[in-house]
C-alpha cells in the first residue's frame, strides 16, 4: 500500500481522513512500524521542515498535529500489540496560575506523535502535583509550559519542589511557552528549553538519551 497519501493527508491537516487511512492501512495488514514511519512520521517531518522555513504557521501545524494524534489513536492498540516500546514518558502541564493550554496541547500531540507516552496534567498545575506524578509514575521527563510573566516563576518553584522531594536527579526538566527563553531556562535550572513544539520534541529526544 502506498503510504504517501497518508503522509500527504497529515501535511494537509485532514484529521478524519488520516484516521480513516491509518485504519485502512491496518486493515490491509500493513505493518504498524511502516504506517508510522512511512506515513505519519514522514508527513510530520515535512510539516516540521515547512514550519521551520515559515511556510506553515501555527494553525496549520496544530491541525497536522491533531491529525497525527488521530492516527496515533488508531495505531496505539496495534503498537502495544506489536510490542513496540514507547520512546519515553513525560509528565506535562501548564504551571500554577496559568490556564493557557494551546501550546502545551500542541507539544503533547507532537510528543505523542513522536512515540512518547504523555501524562497530560492539564493547566494550573501546582508544584506538589508535578512532584506527586514523578513519585508515582516512571516518568523520565517533566515538561512545563507558561505564558504569563507572573506564572513563569512557578517553573522555578516546581524545580525547587522536585529538589526538596529528592526527585530532581531522577528526571530531566524541559520548559517552554511564549515568555520563556533559553536564558530563563538556564537561570531556573531547567535541562532544556523548547522554542516551539517541534523543538520540544527534538530536545525531549536528546534529553532522554542522557537520562
Ligand atoms: Co492570554 N495572554 N491571558 N489568553 N493569551 C497572552 C499570553 C499575552 C501575551 C497576550 C498579550 O497581552 N499580548 C498576555 C501575557 C502577557 C505577559 O504576561 N507577558 C496574556 C494575558 C495578560 C492573559 C490574561 C491575564 C488576560 C486577562 O485576563 N486580563 C489571562 C490570564 C489567564 C491565566 O492564565 N490565568 C489570559 C487568558 C487568555 C485566554 C483564556 C483568553 C486565552 C487562552 C486560551 C487557551 O489557552 N485555551 C488566551 C490566549 C489565547 C492568549 C494569546 C493571544 C495566544 C496564546 C496561544 O495560545 N498561542 C497570547 C498572546 C501570545 O502569545 N502572542 C496571550 C498559541 C500557542 C500555540 O503558542 O502557547 O506560545 P504558545 O506555545 C508555543 C511555544 O511557546 C511552545 O510551543 C508552542 C507551539 O509552538 N511551547 C512549549 C509552549 N509550551 C511549551 C512547553 C515546552 C516546550 C515548548 O516544553 C514542555
């Protein structure tokens, strides 16, 4: 089966069609890994390149990300069945006091698309909640999003809470959001900064190799 149509449909952000084509490929007995690599991920690579080149913008990328998530939802049971390992596990949330979630959701979708298991904590997440999840779940990464000047300091408070709980060495921390910069990330002791959702996936992959 030609998986180019699936990749092209993902690039176009056709959420329902991507789910249908993914299911059709599975029904025809195409290997899960091929559907993922030659269909969904191949399409998402093109989206990433076009986004970096300013040929695609946030709304289009969001649609492609949703399409990727729709395809992944169809593939997930088969992926588990095929015994394929997820890339890694991340607890992700928008920090305390902040309810902006579009960027965080986009990061979550891209990470899922890249094979990560994402524990999406939601918005307005206090440091204690991040600590609780790191304690209970075997996450290698903690991801925080903030969009307000007033809530960005909660990222530092969360890192401190992880330190106080003796959990900081167990996880790598990645931060992002419109007001966050590399300099800020360095200052608060985060391990990485993601300028956008695609950079977040790149950085998360790199961090995983150091855990
Ligand atoms: Co708000 N808001 N907002 N808002 N809002 C901003 C952030 C603001 C810059 C607008 C402005 O004044 N120009 C401003 C903040 C100023 C500041 O603090 N410096 C602001 C304000 C002031 C407020 C309120 C205080 C307004 C009020 O009530 N007076 C209030 C605060 C509420 C709260 O959180 N407590 C508020 C409320 C809202 C809405 C609810 C109306 C809505 C949010 C809806 C929602 O998220 N469901 C909203 C929106 C939509 C915006 C703007 C217009 C757009 C934000 C957005 O979704 N962008 C925003 C203006 C702006 O940012 N230009 C603004 C699209 C999104 C895909 O981008 O989230 O940056 P972004 O995510 C990017 C990257 O940053 C990165 O990847 C994403 C994809 O590229 N990224 C990560 C994000 N998280 C990451 C995590 C990572 C890595 C990368 O690793 C884990």
